C-alpha cells in the first residue's frame, strides 16, 4: 500500500448556498473528533466563495498510514448546491 501526504485542499462554492464548514481528516472515523491527532483542518466556506488549507511544503504535510483514507465531512446542514473539492497530494511508499 501507499501513503498519501496532503499538500493542499481547496473547496469552491460556485453558487449562493450560505456559509458552510467542512472538516478534513485522515482515517474513516465518523468525524474529526474521532481521532484529533489525525485532524487536518476545518474550512470555513463563505457564501459563493472558496477556502483552502494552507499549502504544505513537500514532505511536510499531514501523512496518512498505509492505505489510510482522506475523509471530509460537512458540519451542520450539508449544502444543496454542487461544491468542487480539489485535493493536491503526493504518494509515498
């Protein structure tokens, strides 16, 4: 299996749908509090806008275990419009 290392994650809301919070973490827990050590970020997505994690340098971003999932979840009411989620990462052996 491979490990992923997060470089940057961006969430874009192209239509008016209200402010949203999106949590990003490693693993398959129900939410970011399942294992706080695996938390990456909570993004505050403005109405009709975008937000991103900070950009990590190569070999410095959060790194998952072998074959570990990268998970994201909406906090509160999920959006009713389409959102784009762009994940930039590297794979490591």
